[in-house]
C-alpha cells in the first residue's frame, strides 16, 4: 500500500496502479476519455491532467497526465489546482471544436460520457471561429449506428475492437484532424463483440441501431437487474423497458463473470421480446379436434382450462431455458416421478457428468474472470465463440498473460497498455484449440488440432497419458505424436492451466476424456509440488438454465425419451411441456409419434413454434425480462433476475400458471416459496436459502425504484387510453417497486440496474459502485454457488466409446441463430444464416460438389438438402452441419451419408448471397 | 396613554381613511369574457409544437421537455424518417395535469415547443384535455421565426448533406494523402 | 308607561323592510368591499348584480338542510331562529320616524339590551349543539365576547339616558332636537360603536367565527337555511346597531325639512352601515386575548369615567 496526497488529503492506494485509476477508486471526480478500466492507459486524450508536486516544499508543481503517472508512495498531487483545471478545460474545448451540436438527436444524449466530462471540466461555449471538420458515416450492419462527426478521437473503439476483442475490420484511418474510425469499406462489423462499442465509445459515434429504432432516453427506461438468456455463461444485464416493450439491453457489471462486456447475442437478442411471434393469449382446442383453429381464452379461463385438463396421470417436461422456479413448479404439479428432463438424453447425461466433475476436489470450475488469468488454455472441441462468446473473449485476454509476465520482468506497469503491447509484440500465452473446423480464436491460438470428435478424444487421451502414465492410453495411437508432446509440455509448464470444453458435441466420451486429462494434470501438478495443484476445468452450457435443470434432474425424474414413450403409449392423461420446443430436443419422428396418441398437450411458452402449434392448450409465458427467476450458470452459480416490467395481457411467469387451483394467477403466486421448498429438499440447492435471505434483507429496509429519479411522462404515457391514471403496478415480493419511489441505492449495488451517480450519467458511473476500479461491487450480489465442492476424488474414467459408423460429422453452432429465443430478434436474424453443410476441399472434390452447391444429407429416416460451404480449415473426411432453426438435429444424430445434388443457378445465387454475411475464420494460427 | 390612543384609535382611523380613498381609484377587474384581456406575448398558456422556417416539424423527440416537466405530463416516442431526421411518432400532453410552468419551452433545444397566450382550454370532459401531436402541431414558427436546428447541427438529413450545416467544412476524404 | 301598538299593517311593513334591507346588505357589502379593493364585486345577476341576493337565496333554500348525526338535534335547530327573532324583536322599539314604529316603549333602551343578551344564547347553543371542537371554541369565544361587551355597551348608553332622563328611544330622539348627543357624548358614542361591532361579531371582531383559525366557529356544522338564518342575523345585527347609533347619538329622523324624516333616518343608518363595511375592509382582526384586555382594561374604565363626568355635569347644571 502506498500513501498519496490529493489536494491535501491522504489516501491509501495501490502503487501498482496509475493515479487516475486510484483517484477514481477513492471516489474522486477526475475527467478522462481514453483510459478504460479494462484497457489501461495510452495518454491520448490529455483530459485527466493533474498537478504533481515533487515534495511538500514544491509549490510550483508540474501538470501531468494522471493516467500515465504511477500512484507511487508519497506522491503529492492536486486535482483542483487552478492550472490543472484550466488545462483540462482547454483540452475539452479543443476536443469539442468539431463536435456537431446534435445532442438532441443523438442516442447517447443523457448517458454520454462526453457530456458529463464537458460539464465537469466547465466548457460551455465554442470560441473557435473556423469550420468544423465533418465526416461521412458508414453503414456498419444491423447492430451499430455510425455518426463520425461526434468523434473526439480517443481511440477507445479501436483499442477495444482490435486490441481487446481481436477484431480486424475497424481501424483508425487517415491522419491528424482527418482521423476516421471505421471500416475500410461499408459493411457489417464482423466481431462478435461489436455491441460493446456502444458502451466503450465515450460519445455517440457508435450507437445501438436496434435501440434507436424504438429510442428512449436512459432516464425513461424502467430497468431491473437481470441475467442474459443467451447461453449458460450467466452474464449480468440490464434490460430497459418503456411503453410496454423491451427497448434494449446493456451490460451490468459483474466482477466474476461478464465484467464490462457482453457479446452481441446477449445485447441484441432482446428484441425477441417484442416479436410478432410472441404467444399473446391463451389458446385452446379440444384434444379431438386437431386441425381446427384454436380459440383465444382470457387469463382466468386459461388457468381454469389448465386445471381442468391437468388431472389424473400427468407428466411434465421441464426446460433448460425456464427458471428454476418454473421447473420446480412443474415438478411439484406433476410429482417428482412424473417430471422429465426437457433436454435431449445425450445432453442430459453430459450435463450430469459435468455436475459430478464440478464437485470433484482439485478440479476447479473457473469463473470468466479467472479464465482471463490462466496462462495456458486448452479448448476441447467447443466452438466457444459461438456457444458462450463471453468466455471466448476471456480466453483471448488469457493469451495476453505472456505479455503481462514480460512486462513485469521489464518493470513496466500493466496499465501502460501501449508499452506492454509494444514489448510483447506477438508473444502470447499458449492457447491450444482442438476443433473439427477453424474457429474464431485461431488468430491467437498457439496450436490447433483439426480433427473429428473421435480424433479429438484420442488426442486428449494421448495427452493425458503423456502427462500421467497411469492414465489409460487410447485404443489407437494418435497420428501426430509430436503435437501431443508439445501440448502436454505446454500444459505441464503452466502455472495456472485451464481446460475448456462444452456440451455442443453431446459426447459423453469427450467429456470423460477431458476429465481424465484434467485429472492427469492435477496428479502431475501434485507430484511436482505446484503451489496450487488444482486444475481449472469448465464446460460451456448451451442454455441459460441447463445446469439448473440438470441439478434438478439429479433429484429424480426421467429422461426425455422415456417421457416421449409414455406419451406414445398413451399412458398419461395429459402432458405439460414447459417453455420447450421438443423438435429441438428429440428427433421429429419420435416427437410426432408421441403426439399421435392425442394425449391432451399443454404447452407454456413465449414464442410460437412448430411444436406448440400442436398444443391443445397454449399458455403465454413471460420472458426473462418479464419475470423474476433464478438461473444457474455453467459453474453452478445461481443468480436471480428481477422482473423488469409486467407484461400486458395474460402473459404470466410459467410458475404462476403452474400453481394449481389459483384462478387469479396474479402476483399472489410467489417464486420464493418454490425456491425455499427446493432448498429444503436437496443439499445441492441448500445455498439458495442464502440467496433468498440476502434479498429479503434488502427488501426489509425499503423498496428500490425500477425507474430513475428523472423518469418522465408518468401522467401522460397512458393518458390516450384513459386520462385517469391507473394505480402503479404492485410488486409485493421483490425488493423493487414499479415506480420512481423508494431508496435510490447510490453507493449500494445490490439492486443496481442502471449505474448512475451525480455528475456521472453514463455507464462510466460504475466506478462509483466498485470497491476499487475493476473490483467487486459494493455490497454487490454475486449469486451463490450451488454445489458443495466436496465430491469424491475421482479416479480415471474408462472412456468407452464406439467409433461412429459412416462419415464423421459434427454440428456447427453460430452465435447468431443457434439460440432459439434470440433468433427471433430481427437484428440477430439479419446476421443469421439458414441451415447449411460444411465440408473440406478433398471431400468436395470426391463428391463433385462446388462452393455453394447443394448437398443431400441422409440419415436413417430423415434426409435434408442443404447448401454447402467448402472451407479450408476443416477436419478431413467429415461434414459439419449447421441446423439453424429448421433442421432437426436429433434426426441426424445417427450415421449420415451425403451426396451432391444437381444445382440450378437460382439456388446457387441465393446460397452465395446467404453465405456472404457469414463470418468464419479460416486463418491459420500464428507461428510458434 | 397617548401611545395607546395613537395605536388604538389614530392609526385605525388613518387606516380607515386610506382604505376609503381606494373607492376613487380605478378598478383592476377586467370583465372577461365581455372584454378580452390583453395577453402578453410571453404569457404561458396553451402549448403548441411549431415548424421550422422550411415548414418541417421542429420537434426532434429529444425528450428534454418530458424530463423537465415537473408534473410529468408530456409523453412522446422518437422515430425517424428514411434519411435520419428525428421526429416524434406520438407527442402527448395531458393538459389536465399541465401547470403551464413553461419549463418544457425552456428545455427545448429546437424552439419547437412553445407556450402561447391562449388560455381558454376548459373542457367538459377531462379526456378531451389529452392532446396528441395532431392537436399540438401548428403551421408556423410560433414566437421564434428564424431558428432551424438542423441548419446548426451536424446530422445529415434530407436536403442537407454532411458539411452543409452552419460553420462546417465539406466532409473529409479519408483516402486523401493531402495534409 | 306609554304603550302604543301600531297597526298590523305597519308591523308587517317594518318587518318586511327590515328583512329585505338586511338581505340586500349582503349585496351592498360585497359591492362596497369590491369598491374599496379596486374590483367590481357581484355585477352579473340583474342590473348591477342586484339580483345576486335572489340567486344566493335560491341557492341557500335549495341546499340540503343537514343536521349532523352527532349534534344535539333540538338545540341545533333551535339556535338559528333565536338570533333572528331577538334582533327582529329589538326593531320593535326603534323609532324610525314620527308615527313609524311598532311600539313606543318607555323602556326601549333596556329592551334592546335585554334582547342583545338573549342573542348570545343563539350563538352559544349553536356552537355547543354542533358537537364539534371548532364550533365549541367559537361558541366559547362568542359567549365571552358578547357578555363582556354588553357591559360597556350598557354603560356607554347611560350618559345619553341620563341627559335625556328617559329610556324611551322616541324621547331620546326628540331630546336631540337642539343638538345631537354625539357631541356631548362622543366618548359614549365611540364605545357604543366598538361594543356594537363586537356584539354583532362583525369584522374586525369576528373572533367567534375566525375562519383562519377555527373553520367557521359556531356555525361550522350549519348549512342550508339554518346557516342562512345566522347569516341574515348578522346583517340584521348590523342594521340594528346602525339604527341605534342613529337614534341614540345622531338625532334619529331629525334633519332639515327638505327631506322627509324617514329618509333622514335611512340616510344616517346607511352611513353607519357603510362605515361597518369599511371597518371590515380596513382593519385586521385582533387576537382573542387582545380583545378581552382591550374591553375590560380600557373600555370599561373609560365608559365609567364618561358616566361619572356626565353625572357630574348634570349635577353641576342642576345646581346652577
């Protein structure tokens, strides 16, 4: 700890950081632009000038940039010194010379860091008489709006997009006052994290295009702390609502998980909430009148109909995208023995295996922040950028740990971003990627292995065997022994190795092999006396509550296939399916056979789809933003999301529908009771009590407002319907209120949805809520870890695994389109591609198929024709299949044969158009 | 004693006299509606939305009036035309809540929302006091004749390209190597 | 004791006139207040707003006549008529002009004082029966104020009575044919004026109904015509005190012969009524304790002194 003096007051600070960061950590107001807590300093904007004195006698001092000056012990600085404030006001005046006077028509207005800093620095009148520099804008695709005139050239965008997120298509172009931040030509920003430009840009150069289409100022949004429903990472978000529709999602800082950044699926997938395909009202038809249109019911009629139908022998099918509360309510309604997993059987068995690995001592499941600290990462099969993108961004940062080590050796502080990058050049920590095709992380990978899932299993087993000879060797030797040795060496040399995989292959053998590798590494580290012998091992989860449902299934219940066979044989009197499209879970044939028995089918879901079109009773379910719920992420961290707004019409949280004999189904139904019951029932879920008590503690004090203190239009927004203002919606069970009233938690982030502090209207206000910059949130609620980490110290598994018959295949995931709900968002749809098949050049030649031609895939009793993409980097003799929303994945799980189909020119042209906006990486990994 | 008499009697008599003299002063009452009152141009009455000198809507739906409104009686939604000009999709004032404080006019960066000297706004049905954009928008510039926000702001709209606003240089050619 | 009763017709005429004049005072007061406050006052109903009174009466007659459930019904209903009746009875001894009057009583002055004392019951009962804290406070104030000021009212008159040597109001008027008593009895005149304002609890002495403090005092719970009776009773009181001032101190109907005596009486009365209204327009209300102190510590000694000096003067004159 070092002591510094700021304007005569002493502060204890961390000498490893710079003055700006430490001043902000202490809650002082010091303006800045180019510095970003996650990206360090470059000293470009000159806005954070302070006066530094040599010693107590020095009364003259020198103006220095706080962001470029270490907070060394005994520093004496002044923020309020006249010369420093003058300096800062002149700097902001220069930065504003060409600013276009368009705040009223700027989406950033009201949450603009530039506005805040201009106010803080005291500039208010343009004295410069010459002409303003102007720029032409670019169309940057469906996500991002470009308004280059507003730029103040802080370089944050390219530093994030290129340096941090690894993008290649945004650059600083031109020179001096002509400098231009954009693409070399108009076109969609390709990077998966482009949405963060909206939050990184301190002004309105990059704004959210989807938000602009139904724009609302920040202060007018009704917000609540929420969780991203895009994948199993559990990123924290803040959705904002106005006039009954969801307007946008922004990042909500979580120290261990998403930090400052979200992926584009999480940020732009929200529009599914406002989709035309939403189930708006309860729909009913009698079980024996299939084919007739369904009749709309009111909420009360729908609930009564549910009670009438749900009698006798009931079965319930849960969902990995429904909350714990909803799954639990269904389980209670039908009884634990009649509750069936809504996941495919293979996925469930994989998830169950992952749960046991999570409990195993010595295998540590890292949060996303910890992943960034790993100095050697092995990715097994998972295309992590497309399944759990925020983790991929962390892996990209992990490769910079070599640079950090070099900087530390050279005694360069890590916040000296440009210097550290200059020093490291292309030195990166090892990132080894095993994958059937080139991935978006290949550009920072130290080594890649292209192989089918089979080949990867063999490879992983060989590496494990090479690390620890006790680990069983694979049946067959790998083709490339040298690579096995180098990978094994890299893993053994690492101080903090991580192994990352996922469920997307749905291969239990792969998971077991990966676990064996982690165990072998653990044994090795233990033997060699590593300070911390545990090994980081994590598996990305495909859906927001996959882990929660898998944990629930551990307490009893059946698989999806057994549920379908019960339905097929007509043994059940009715079935309730919770937020699930079973065509995505099981083969179309099996589902159709189950539905043929005409068992009354009740489905509760948000979006219309092919499956719930066949439901006899379809009830509208609330989405993530419309309900409060508890969700379990890939590391078994249970987090609560709060209801952002009450949906119109009869839409209810699924658990509200499911509580029996409650015709009102209003807010009287309460998810906390379900959680309490669950916590009491099982040891795995016992920590939920902690989550519940932390919430009731806050609620006991005073409600916290969902609306900002500047929320406008209260007496006019519904006046077109009726001039008499209706009663404010009530929320008796949560610590939040649907109004402006309540305690604004200024320094308490427990219920913080939108960061705001006096004079800090932009998202940069988050620093006021952190213990220190980049630190934990003050009293923040991080969620609770559900599983006790006290399982058996597992021994090596025998990896049993029958080699696949026929052509090897794998399934491709895409960030835009693979996830069911976000795929209904128009902006995501604009980036998504329809289903396609992907093969290598060799296979293409032997089949006689050309780029963008047609390929027929034939499985047992299923065949589909798909346009083909011929890639450079893909495992030999193997076909990749991207299912999108239209191809039934489960039907293709068996052996598949492929053949070329004669193509006509139209098909070719449309396929070429479709692939034109597909972002894939076929770049070779870097040298070394 | 004298003091008491002065306080209790003399001063009261003086007061009575002074009040009595008011009988010969001119009455202030204006006999509305028989006589129409002279309203000052800056009187804060009925709110209108004006148009700029080119006849386009001045309101750019920036929401500043709504947030300035102390009774929260303004609600609007931004939308934009194909060429990027912002305007309100709906603009609603609940005059049954409005207190004619004029904060909206002060907050307006484009001189769009203005208060007029018209105060005859009573209705028999309260619902009729909710005014939408169609009711508020006039065909004129109101009190401020010359100001056109988009002539000053650097955003491109129909009929005004980049670099054509007040005090702007033509757009930079990034590919040029010239200094 | 002479005792003459006028014809039923003249009684009816006087009663009618008095009530109509009292009612019109409502309009007169509002117009005069307007005049002094540089505004117009009621001018929309009928010519010059003269029919405003009619409009008010229609309103007050058609209002719901409500007796609160918590009130003492009997005395609640009884209270308002009392004030009407006692004041109207007081008018029976007023000599309006030669030959115009109800009775010519030798104890006229005493009768008026007696009736004024009875008037206190109306206000007190009304407040008590209302069973409302503000009404109770109002009636307590009214009782104290009226009882107190009656004392000096009576004493201030004694000078006039002593000079005339009679309680007969008609004789008092006739005794002023060579000089109004306002000159020799100026102090008595002023005290009677002040006590009269307090008796009729007009502004600035409307302490029993001070609306800024106790809602509306004793008539808080009254509505409809019962309130109307209190209301008209107040104006009758104004009329009565003005008439008495004219009769006792300003020579009654006496005046130059170019106008008939009744007109002289009316003009003088009108002057005092206008003065009452001017008081309302000009002078703020004192505090309750200030009112009591002023009465007992200043007006009472002063009125006694006045009586003493008058007595001494009469004795001195008689001894000459």
